[in-house]
C-alpha cells in the first residue's frame, strides 16, 4: 500500500504542515492542459483494451526502463500477446523502485483498480485476470473513469490536419475535452512525408502553391481549432532558435521543399522563422503558444529504423534560450497579448536563463518540470531554481503530459504532494507565512494553469 505521507519530509513539523496543505488541494478537480491521451477512445467510450494496453504499452516511462534492462522492445511495445507483455512487466516491476513511475503505478493500481500487492512473476496472471474483469465493467469505461478521476478539463495534442470530430462529440456529451494545435509535421521540410502532410492540409483548406498560401492555410486551421474550444498551440524543437527571414527567402525555401529539394539548413531556418509567425498568430487569435525544447528525438537510430518514433529514445540536450529566443523576444516579448509557455529538458537553464527571462518579459510563462524532471526531486529542484526569480505568478502550474490515461490522477497527486511539502519548508523557514502558503498551494494545484492557458 502506498505510504499516505509519500513525498513529505520526515521532519515532524514540516510533515504536519505539508499534510494540511495537501488536504486543502487534494480533492480539487484536475486541469490537464497538455497531454497525449487518445481522444478517439474517449469519444467512442469503448473499453480500453487489455491491461497491457492501458498500463504498459502506451507509457514510455515503463517500456524504456524495461528496454534499458535488456528486454527487447518488440517483446513489450509491439508484442501481440498482451498477457505475455503483462508478465514481463510484472516480473520486472522491481525496476521502478525509487522512481516516480513506481509511485504512479502503485497509486493507480490501488486507487483505480483496488490492487494492493506489488506485481511479480507469481501473481502476474491473477492480476491480469482481475484487471480484465474490471475493464469489462461500465464503471471502467473511459468516460466513467474521466468522471471518477475528477477531470475538469483535458487538452489533447493534435496535428494540424487531425479531425476534431471526437472533441466536438465529447463536448456535446458534457466533457470539457479540447484540442491543441500542433503543426510540427508541416515544418519538417526534409521529411519524406512532408508533401503528404501538405496535401492533407490542402484538402482541408485550399491549394498550397507557395509560402503565402501555406500561411493562410495554417491560419484557417487555427480558426477551426479555436471553434472547437482550443486555447493553445504546441511546438516542439530541439533548439529554441528564432530568425527573421525575408519573404523572398521564405518563398525560395518553400518552393524547394515543394520540389523535394530541401536540406537540413533550409528546414532549420524555416522553423526558426516560423516560430515568429506563430507568435504573431497567437497575438492575433489569442491562442496560448507552448514551446518544448531540448529533446534529441529518436537518439537510438537502430530502434527508430526498426520501430519508428516514440520508442523511448528521446534524450535531453543542452539548449541556449537567451540567444535563441532573442529575435522573438525583441519583436514580441513586451506584448501582453502574447502568452508563450516555455518547457525545457535542459534543467541547467532554469536558474541561469529561463527564470531571468520569464521574470522579465510579460509574454512569457514557465512550464512545469517536463518529462524526465516530473519527479519528486525534479519538482523540488525546479521550484528551488526558479521561484525566487520568477515569483509564483509567472509559472504555468502543472500538466501530466501523458498517453497513459489511468496515470493522470497519480501524476497530479505527486505534483500536489511535492509542492505542498516544498511550501511547508518555505513556511517553516519564515520565507512565506502560513496563510500565503495555503493560497500558493491552490495556485500551484489549479489557479496558475487556468490563468496561463486561458481556461
């Protein structure tokens, strides 16, 4: 059984105050502004599939750990025998000791499915059968769990050309599920699939013959997303580089791409310019702009060639925010209509660059510790690194950033427990008073994310 005081400091005074702060926010509805849940499964409201499909296969935190210990990826993520996948997972469950994944898994297994024993080789089949029985019940269908999890708002991440019909159907059924506009596939000019993505965009908008018609098509799709209650866009880059290109340069690069003659430098310059275009669009249409940087995608070339992307081999790299964003911030950083939320996998930049930037420019907010840093110590390091410089009001709260739907409450719970423990320490050190700590706990749990994403 998970420790009821998990994430709290063992020092008695801090633990007592942390408990009180946590109790004040533990039952607040969940606001999920950025994630990767399959919206179609929510809309169709059919059972999640097997226990492995729900808890193991979609969760890169799980399968990358198993792969690191020599379990072939084809035996986990691409294995049609889901009972065998579950046996592998259960046999290796001890690998998650001391990790946030271990906390999430123990919490969701007990809180959602009533499983109090740790999975292992001996009980794997019995636990699988127990989960299979539960997943057949109406109360374990996606929409029932959505309500059980007390989710107030869930935002998915959607390609620019994705259908938004599932979102509209869920909204009509009373669920606040919103799309997020992610146009990354339209910027990768060197991809063999880029022209196919352009043709999809044309089918939804108008003929795309040059850069100007491309920009107009993107604006049309943004309007479509807004009509489906989207409040944000999302952009993933390795390095947060911005650069203003002339219209002649842009038309030349785009023409080369249409003729499949683009090179890496063209794509990099095009992306650097497009971040400026997206910032201006956000000023014009009010969509919050998210920028995720610092991930070397698909680092394991062998796995990428064999299985494609999302194989658990995305690795942090060092980035330069101060110089990289300079062009964008010189043009738009003082514009209060722009809301740009920054995420990084390079946590060395938190105190050195991001906190000073976010603590100055009105357009900026700082996203929560992301991916490898959404852990107890990662959250603590983040708060220690940035709050003194940014203040609390310039943070964007929390997002779960997950494909594993059943883990959402557990991930929010770790955030709420850890932030309350951190606030208790600040209170006992005399940095904030107790009344402020309770207000700050509410902000970190809910208010900041609602404000930052204009929800």
